[in-house]
C-alpha cells in the first residue's frame, strides 16, 4: 500500500480512500535495521492476506507468528510484548477520532471519522488499522508501550509505524498500523508515532 502525492485534494482523498479500503499492509523496499541502543539483529514479521473482514479494511492472513531466524540471512528477530492488547472485539476504524488525528498533526481542521482521514493546514492523509504484521523496507526497531514496533519510512515520503499487539501465533491480525502521507511539509514519522502511541493506549488490554 502506498499513498502518493498528487496536486488536487479530491484526487488525494479518492486515492487514499481507495487504497485504505482495499489495501492490507504497508510495503516498502529494503531491510530492517535496529534502533539506537537496541538489538543489532534485524527484525520482521510476515503474513499473507487471504480474506477481508466486512467491518473494517483490515485483512486476514495465514496464521502470523513471531519472527524466526533463518539460515538464508533474511530479516529476523524476536518480538517483545510487555502489554498484550486485544486484536478484535472493537472497531479499529473508530480507535482514533478526527480530533485526535488533527491534534497529532497540529492541523487546524480534521476530516471525517474512519480508517482513512485527512487534515487541513497542514494537509496530510492518515491510514490506520489493526492488521496482519508485514513490512518490507528499511525499518527502525522501536518500542510503543513496551511492545516491539517498527518505523518504516518510504522513499515517496510516507511513514508507517507498526506496533505489535501480541506475540500469540494464533492471532491473524497481531499489529496496529499507522501510516502518514504528508502533502504539506510535516514530519510523517513523528506523527505516525504519536498516532500509534495514542491508539495503543486506547486499545483494550487482552
């Protein structure tokens, strides 16, 4: 999933809504790297979509599991879970309100409620959902609420923070994703982290 910059507001929103309602995870190209002071091992999680829930744009996958080390040298690492969170039983598109999104961005005006929201002054598009854990790209391993999280910055300017909610291998959608597409000049990774942190606080403990 990749939200792209385009000149017209209506085009951006149409593209964001289309991608937000049809995409399942954020993908970028590269390899994960450890955060400063963290583990030097690479970290990743994976899952392949197989179906979509009707209540929200999150997708199911083959059963996700904590990352495993492979002899092939593929990204690997352990997932740290300090606080387990529920991955279902609530509407993920209602986790963050337009007011909370606008506050995180510092925007003068927020958009409509939903998994895809936009703001004005500054103008940005935000996507968030509980989803299967997957990324491909240069990732900085961080923590949110004591849980392993990944900050993935895309070449196009988008930034995603993916927070692990559980390390239960039976869970299909074990992560929360917050992606920020900047249209005006803002720091998307800082905002994505704020949104992921706020959402993590609001998601019920398991």
